[in-house]
C-alpha cells in the first residue's frame, strides 16, 4: 500500500511540478476551495470589492489552488500569491506595495479564519512571513520569505468545517509592512491552496 507521501509525490509528478512550468500546468485546475478571511487575503479583498481590477479572482476567491509540498515544490517564484494559476495573476501584482493591510502585533496570538467551500481532508495549515529585507514592490518569491513557517497546524487528515478558525502566535521581532503567505496542504489530493495576506506589524 502506498504511503500518503508517495501518493502525493506521484500526484505532483502527474502535474509536472517543475516550478517554471507550474503557471501553465495549473491553469484551469482550480475548482475551489478555501481562502483566509483573517488576516484578510488578497483574494478576499478582491471578492468583497475593496480592491478593484482583480480579474477572475473576484468571482472565485476560493480557487487559488496549485501543486502542494511548498516550498520544495508548489508555485513558481513570482507566482506564489496566485498559486501558479495564470487566471489569477492579479494577485501576484504587488501594486507598488500598496495592497491594503491588516494591523497586527508581533509576537501576539492571532485568530486565523478561513472560509471553505469544499472541506478537504487536511494535512496541515502553514504560515510563512516575509523577511525584513523583502521588497514590497516586487512579486513574492521563496527568497523573500523566512525559510521556516512561523506557525504550523497539523490536522492529521481530518476534515475541517466550512468556517475554520485556529489561534497561533505571530512572529516576533517584525515591524512595518509584511506578507503572511498561507499554505493549506490538503490530504486527499496532491494540491494545496495558497493565499497572500498583507499585514502591518505595529
């Protein structure tokens, strides 16, 4: 019997997970199925009309899906916020570093809230944050992120509710504008769901 990791690896291979090809591979793959409302994600800001000129993502904010196993695999650099899906490329546009931000406090507990339209069996929820040296005027890349997630929630293959919340500690020592990059690794496919949330550490 294949282990979950072997199944995932085979699934990723089927998607042709070479990062440079991901934007083509994942086009049209996304069918839906969750995104963060807190801290509010770029796709949520597009869906609620706060941000304009968002393209297709305003109609399907739950669909930022791409191959999983980030950061070893997953979307190509510069296409992280869209999950490598060219239909949602507006999410990768830094807009001159002017996306609306959520005010947060470094080192404090925060409640992360997700809206899920399909409750996939879940491997984990992981959250990365940008380095102090990142450039908010450039599309997000792996090198702009701290190498390890500041928060990991192992969900053990369980199925989350449609409104999913959990608490976790925000990274300490941060100030000013940053991006929190969320990865929802599902257990019943080889994919993950991705989201960029712009925050301001006060």
